[in-house]
C-alpha cells in the first residue's frame, strides 16, 4: 500500500474490491478493517488497534500469523522452486506431503489429487466418484446425497450438495438435483434422546433412501462431526460408523468433507478417526497450509485409483488446475505437519480445550444461551434472540473489544488458533461474555 492512512485504505478498497459473503451496502455503516500485519493470534489494523483472531481467519490459521517456522520453510522453498506444472512433472514437496498424509490414514487413503480451494476439492470428489463408477460399468450411478443444512462450497457442483436456502434461491436453476437427508444435528434431540439416538435416527432415514435409489446413487457427502457453516451443528461419531456401514452394504461412496474439521480441529487429526472409519474420499483444505497459501486435496483409496488406471486417456480422471500441487503451498503444509509432530499439538489441544471450557462456563450457564457445545477446538452456542441484525451487531461489538468473531445467524462460535496462551484464553472468555451481554442488552 502506498498510504498508511486508514480512511484512504477503506475508500480505495470499497472502490475496487468486491468482498466475499458481503452485502457491500452494509459497509456504509459497518466499516472495513484495514489489516496492517499479524503476529501470533492477533491481527493489527493501520491505526495499531489489535484483534484476537478467534476464528482463525475463516478457520485456516492454525498456528498464528507470521509463524516463524512456516515462514522459514517458505523462504527456503522460494530459493528452490516456486511453481512447476504437475502434468508430466513432479517435485519433492508434493511427493513428501502425499506420503505423509497417506501415512496418517494408515495408507488406507493412499492417493492425493491436488487443487487450490475447498470447493474445488469437493468438485473433484464428486466427479471422481461418478467417473469411477462409470469406468466400472455403473453408468447410472450419478446421483448425490447431502445432509440438511449442509455446506460444501460455492462452485456449481459444490453448491448442488449445499443445502443453504439463500444459495438455492439465487442459483437453484443452475444446480443438479440431489437428495437431501436428515441431519444428525444433536440439537434435534427429542425428550429422552441422546446425541447418539439422533444420529441413529438420521442414519435410518438414509437407509430408506438407499433402499430405493442405491443403484442410482454415486456418493453421499458429509462434514464429519460438525456441520460448520450451518451454525456448528455437531453430531455423535456413531453417525459416521452407521453411514460407512450403509455405504458398504449398498455400494455407495462416502465423501468426508474435512475441509473445516480436519487438521486437528475436531480433536483428532482427521475427524473420521473418532468413529474408527475411513471414507472413500477425504477432502482437505483450510488449515492444511497453516493459513498461508491456497491448497486443497482429495485423498482416496487404491480401488478408486485403479478404476482410472488404463491406457485410454478418456478413462483417466479429467480434471486439472494450473496451480495443482504448488511447491510453496505444499512446503507450507509440510511445515504445518512438522509443528503437529514436534509440538505434540493434538495432546496440547486437549489441555487448551479444557482451559477454554473453564473460561466459557459463564456463557454455557447464561440464561439467554442455548445449546452450548464443543468438539475439539470448536465451540458454539445459540443466542436466544429473534433480532435479524444480531450477527452484524455482534461482529461490530466484538471488534470494539479486540475480538474477531463472525456469528452464523444466531450461532456464535469460536475456532481459535492452537497457540493461545493462558492470558489470551482468559481474555477471550472475559471479552466474549462482555460482548454477548452488551449485544443482548441493546
């Protein structure tokens, strides 16, 4: 930027930048925050005000901004190879990353196909499922199943398996018709029901669909354990084991969208581990590069890879991206995996999660809070309000208290980076309670 003046940055951005998930007119009353730099868990604006990044900048920044170990890895890679096409070429970072990720699945998912963003990974998994069935002679298996309230991205294929009304209203005519089945959202528990009961009830409704349409269905796509963009709807792991068994029984692929819930966010590196199962396709993005560079990938099994292995080009998987397997992004991902191993992150997160639960107890017991819930390093609760402006007012108030938080409707959630210290955890709890009380009192 040529100018450090905050008002100038905002004016220039509003003239030239079309911001995502934003009604631009709202910025007439809600100012943009011009970010100057980041350090650790904090973002700083051009006036020097800081904001605790309690949502990891849209769930990607696992180990803080300007992390010195990831920075060092990228600086080293810059002097070697910044990019090379992956068609007909390969390089060490993409090979090593693929090997290390496969090892984390016990080599059940031993093949990685790369892209740049989560929606593209979903597109790849959908196409790969359909195409693999076709290559095996099951050409009628071309239908897909998603859960109520599901979100899997905003490209055309990903939107088709996204059950968010505002998107369907806007883009429905462009989308393939899909089957939408009951969500195992534990908040739907009836009197006397447990989260596991809700999960089994949802699985039973899925089996009814499979009984009728399995010969036409290619795959079901699920966000394991937490449906994030629908308001952090959490479900019991038994749902995943039930779906895995149904997919095996009725010969339907299982796609696990771990774009948001993978990379330790749910408590294990892969969310599916908590159910003791592996899907046929597993989508990763967001945190895999530590929040540094766009990177996504789809992991899959030997038998699916084998369905494409042939002398005929038309039987190969027909998909590509210019930046597939970008060496810099892969190197950032390798540095991220190094931190997981060297710092024993999954075990340390158990300790941090317990500390955060303690400081959030006043909110969990708040009279105007419903469904306080937690899974790994994700927390959420629902505000008892009918105010349609709640999320925008909460966002603005949080900024005034040095917090970056973006509620989804009435659902307030936290997805903090994994590096918070005790002082930051205590401050997060205190500030969040203050913000909630101020917004609810207004």
